[in-house]
């Protein structure tokens, strides 16, 4: 199993994770994905790539370094993002009862191993 | 933004708002312009429409030679601006979209909302009889009338 | 100065990280030295943010000082850490009673009774509340509160004051708060300009992905962290801190600040 698929596999095994994908943030395109039915990977890639880019600029304007983790929480679930090297971002779409703490740890670790 | 047909306006407005596209051209596969946004000169519109239709026709021929179904679209990545060309079917025949965008958006966002626009165009196109084919002797006067409508000059 | 306060003060001075602050602040509070009690209690909360006792103590001091909003927040924090803390449940019940919300007051007192069945004062308070409800036909009129002057800034009374918060309108213009670089440079306007776009993008992303309205965005960087929230439909609140505060606790702080911002907007809007 390739490194990328291994990374996606680890993230999707966390309870409550409905899908994981590796995104090229600047393009908003999918590099690799592992998604359950009902998760629109293309939309997730495009929208999360754009949002992470904007949050990175906001954080930098606020004097912070490039984000290591982003958690967008909504009424019916969350989108998690862990920027990696070379403009890649590891993204997960999770249910409201997901173990976000565990997903976060797996994603930060996985994103670091992508280089 | 200007359009020859009123039912094109709302889907195109939504696309422009969501995608942050800088220039957009919708045309028939023969290069007849249906709607435009961002162009300031009629000559640029005509040139872009003709070139865009030509590029799509060439690309579809390549696909045919390869034995594959049509390509969904093509993207040219530039240093400061990029361009996407995509052909799609409507009740009014095959159309082409040409979108120019900058680094403030992304190809993923443009493609995502372009597909949504296509779905809206298909669902909102009036289901009436197709207009008769354009005769050569009417072409110039029709083109002239279209360009005047697209640039707001009566 | 009484002997016990002297001893406790000496103990705390010798060992600032000890829990002696709990006894000291309580002793000062009982003697009516509320400013000193508040100072000791706040110091204890900042050193032990995960200790429910510390928040409960701070709430009691603030309540005695008349800062009921601050007391509510501190008791809420205590309950986040210890949902069965009878003292906090009683305290919040009392505050709801003062605000005229008898139903909420009864709910909290009943939970307090479950948490501490040996506290004889709780059943008495419940019986009294129920009696008042029966007499007034289900309505309770709390004593008319003295009108609070509108806060000058959205974050008055919130720990940290204005610093590290930024309230922004839909057009990316600052409504309140302050964000400074380590050099002292004011970063607020530049960050505010970015925030309106962030809110729109977040709303769009969660809508298209079928996740409903967005509630918050947490951003972790190696040298700090941010929480973004929307106190109202057309404002965004940024709360920024370094890593000295755990992210979940920063989330509570952001929620408290969002409530304060919402109240302020209602008053000045």
C-alpha cells in the first residue's frame, strides 16, 4: 500500500470519519481519496483548499506561522484539515460524534509523514 | 455581465459570484456568443469565441482519434491567469464555456461552480423549438445585433 | 490582618503554586475584602484553569461583588469541568432566580439536590420557589434590576479585556477588540479585512457539503492559536492566544466572548 493510501487508511479508521482525502490546496483538486457514499470529494477538495488558503493568510496577518491544523465545526459535522508539504492538505469530513481528538492526532502525524 | 437570453442570467451570475472568475464567455459550439462577463471590447469577444470554439473542436477530434469519449474540459495554467474551456450539452445544443481566472480562486472552485451552472442552465433552458439554422447572409447582421446586445449598445 | 489570613498569605508567598489560594480567597471573601479575594482567586484560576474549585471560588467572589455576568461565566466554567458540582448549580440557580427565570432556576436547584442530597438548604430553596410559582400563577417577578450601563467595549469583564479579540462586521471592518504583534504593532485592521471573506467561505463550504450552518473554526499554528465564531449572522469574532491555554479552554473563552459581543451588539445596535 502506498504511503498516501496508508495515510488515508489510518485517518478513515478513526470512529466518525466519513471520508479522507489528500488535496492540492492551490488547485483545489483531489490527489487521493477514500470516501463514504454521500461525501462529495470534489466539492470538499475545492472548498477546503480555498478555505485553508484564506485561513493561512489570516493567521499570517495575525502574526502566526503556517497552520498545522484546522477544525471547521458545523451543525451536522466538521471538516478537519492538516496542511502538509508542497501545498498538500490532508482533509477529513467527520460526523458530529466523531472522535475529533484522535482524528486530529492521526492527521497531524500523517501530514508530517507525507514529505 | 450581459446575456442574449434572460434564462442564462441567473445561473451565470451565481457562477461569477462563487467562482471569482475574471472573464467568462458562453458560446455555441460554432462560436456564436450567448453571454459574456468581463470583456471590454467586442473584438476580444469575437476573437476569444472563435479561438475557444476552435480549441474545443480540435480537442474533441483528438479524443475521437484516441477512441475515448469527449474530454470534460481543458485547463491552461498561466503564471498570473489561467483559462478553462469546457463543452457541455444543453436543450439548445452543445455550448462551450471559456473562463479566465486568477490566483484569488482555484481551478477546483471554478470547475465545481461551472458544473453547478451547467446543471442550472440545463434545467432552466426553455423547452421550445430550436431556432432555425443561421443562414450565411443573415450571419453578419445577427452577429452585429448580438454584439450590440452583449455590450449594451442599442 | 487576622491570623489565618496571615498564615495563608505566607504559605502562598512561599509556594505560589500551592492550592492555598483557595482557602485564602475564601477567608478574604468572608471578611468582606472582596477586591483582594478577587485578585487571589483570578490568580488561582489562571494557574489552575482545569480546577473546578478555582472557578467556583471566583464565581462566589464575583457574585458578592455584584458582577453577576462574571459569576455566571465562572460557574459555567466550573460546571464544564465538573457537571455535578452542587455549589455551581446552586449559584447559577440563584442567578436565574434573580433574572426571573424560575423554570431554569428550579432545574438547576433540582440538579444540585441530586448532586448533594445532604445539603438541607437546597430542598428549602426549591420549596420556596415552587411556593412563589403557585402564588403568582406561574409568573415570577424578580426584583427590578438596576439598569446596567452599556459596556464601552464588547469584551468588558472578559479575561484579557480587549487584547486578543477582534469583532468584525460583514464588510471586514473592526467593531471592537485589539490584536497586536509582539512588537506592539496593531494588526487588527489587516486581520479584520480577511475575516469577512473567511466567514463567507466557511458558510459556503458547510452548506455545500451538507453540514449545515458553521459554528466555529479553530486554527492551530506552531506559535499560537485562533478561534473564529459568528456572534451574529453578519459579524465574526476572532479570539487569539498563545499555547499557554489549552485549545478546548480557548473555545470556552471564545464562546463567552461571543455571548458578550452579542449582548453588546444588541445594546448598541
